């Protein structure tokens, strides 16, 4: 996804930076790549074994892999170093619950205090199938590998959720003998692929059963409903955690090119927040506006332009009602962007021109002036396009951003062509070509050379016409 690429770039600039490694580890974990998540978490601890964020991320990766015992070790280690941090306490609690769900409560298994007793993670155990890890028990008890429980379809459906349909589909494929005996182009047996898929889904459902069994989920849901109906006021810490976690997920899904999932999650969250009082969520209106903005961005990515405009207008309305300058600025930017996508260039200009006094940084002004200029060019208002192109270039120079300098110069040159100022246009296209070469943008170089060719022809034609007139 895009966030991974961004962190890869950041790590190139700041090789081995522990904060970047933790951030990328989080991204990998969100994408389900637990192996790379664990590698990055461990790399962040190489220089400093007491780096709390790295310890927490390593514990989280191990927990997600189903290595509850190892995860518990690192949650404890982090808790000893930073006892004030809530996340390590919660990690210890969830790991202990998962271990009990997996093997029963500690009182049901008594271990002898033997020197050869070793602690091996479930992940490591699976890698070393030939090495048996023997744990001595008291004489009435034997440690035997538990048989995988046969689950009824209803339980499995609850555990796997949307993945249940995939499992039943794979199981149907097993009955097709001809397909199972065939192989892929790479020589992999289809039967092996199908079986590994089913095995993966079995391990996932086992993990989810250990992490939070069905009976515990149902009971917890009922208790939560009772608590909320009895006392509607939410715990501020719980509310804060819920909001932070969901907003991170919504942003991550959109950045990972999953706009539908991002939109659904934002819509669900918006519905939940609307049901809470202003006391429970002090910045309720600001948060609702932010969610409308997220929904609008996701809808635009999905090509649902009218619906996107509706969401961004709702964001703007809430921002104005509650006098939130930053939210007004954000909403105006997004409304303008949607109008431009719809080809309603004058409405885009009116919206963006209202935002100009709110633009803070030179980079923001560069983008804004360029987009307004581009809209004027689309409307054949070349003089206004040239003025905004020059403003954009001035801001890009202040920022020292070569990419935006290139964009602004091209806009000015294109406006000058429409104004028949061919010599000025040629000079600007040549400047733009230098910038494109400097940043190694080959596509821009080709486009500029083609434009230079066209302008030169027009310039020569104009000179010939002048000669004839004389």
C-alpha cells in the first residue's frame, strides 16, 4: 500500500530510524503481513532494547501470530520499564486471557519444577515439527496435543465471519477430483493450494477462538448492551480509544486503495457518534465533520461524485455552524476538488478563492493558486490563468519545491500560448524543461518538448504573417 511505500522512502532517508521502523511495522500488521511486522519491530530494538514503542509493537505482532506466551513476555517487559502506560497492562490482560482460552486455567495444569523445562513459542514449535517439546506433569495428568475440536457450522461462521464463504468454497473444490489432480503453470498442485488455504482458515478460526471465544463474545456483547442502556455515559478513555483506533483504520484503508471499506467504516462510526451525547464526546460536531470529509474522499475515489459533493458540503455546513476555521478550510478545498472533477470550473474557482485567506503554508498556496489557474485556463480565461500561474510559481519558489515550480511554469506557458504571447511561452517552456530534467521527470520532458514544437510553429507562422502584412 501507499503508506508502506512512504515509510520505505522515509527509511531510505533515515536508515534504521526506530520510529520509522515501528510505524512501518504497524502498517504491515494492518495489512496482515505479520512476518515483516515482527522483523521491523525487532529491528527497532536493535540499538535500544528498552525502546517502549518497539517492545509494544513486537508484542502486538507476536500476539497476532498466535504466540500468546512470547507476546506476554514482551508486554511484561514493557510494563516493567513503563508501568504508567495503559497499553502494556491491556496487553498482559489479553495475552493471559488468550492463553487460558487455549489451555485452560493455570489451576487445571500443574507443572513440576524441573530444570529441563523449556519455554517455546507456538510459532517456533510449528517450525520444528521433528523436535518434541516435553513438559512433565504430575502423575495423574498427561500433556497431550489437543485434538482439533469439530465445530458446528454456526460456530465456525461466527468465528470466520466473511471468510466462512471462502472456506466452504474451498471445501467444495476438494470434491472436484480432476481439478485437484491438476497443477498450475509454476508446477504447484492445485490440491496443495486448496488444502493450504483451508489450513490457514482453520488456524485463523483457532486463533480467534483462543483470543476471544464465542461464548465470551456473546456474553461481553450482552453486558456492554446492558451497561450502555443502564448508564448511557461512556467511559472517556474508552471513547477516546474507540475514536483514535477507528479514525486510524479509516485513513489506512483509504491510503491502501480500499475506499469502499473505508467509506463503510466511516459511515458506521458516524452513526455510532450521532447516538452519543455532547458530554460523552466534547468535540462531537468537529468529529462528525471529519467523518463526513472521510466519507466524501472515499466516495470520490469510488467515482461517486455527486455523493462525495454532498458529504463535503455537510462537512462545510458543520464547520461553519460551529466556527471551526481549519475544518472550513479543509471542506472548501474538498468541495472545490469535487466541482473541478465534475467539470464545474467556475464553482470550483469560487470555492477555492474563498479559501485563499485561510491558506497557511507556501505549499498550500502553491497548490491552490495552481488549481484555480488551471480552472481559468479550462474556461478560456487565459489572463486570469497566467496571473494565478505566476502566483503559484512565487509560492513554489518560497517553498523551494521544484516539482511545483515545474507545474506552475507550464501553466503560465500554456496561458501565454492562448494569449498568443508565443515568445514568452517558448522561454517558459524552456525553463520548465530544465526543471523536468533536474527532477528526472521523463514524461514531463516529452510533453514539454511536444508543446515547444507546437509553439515554435505558431511563432514562425505569426512572423511570416507579419512579413506579408508589410
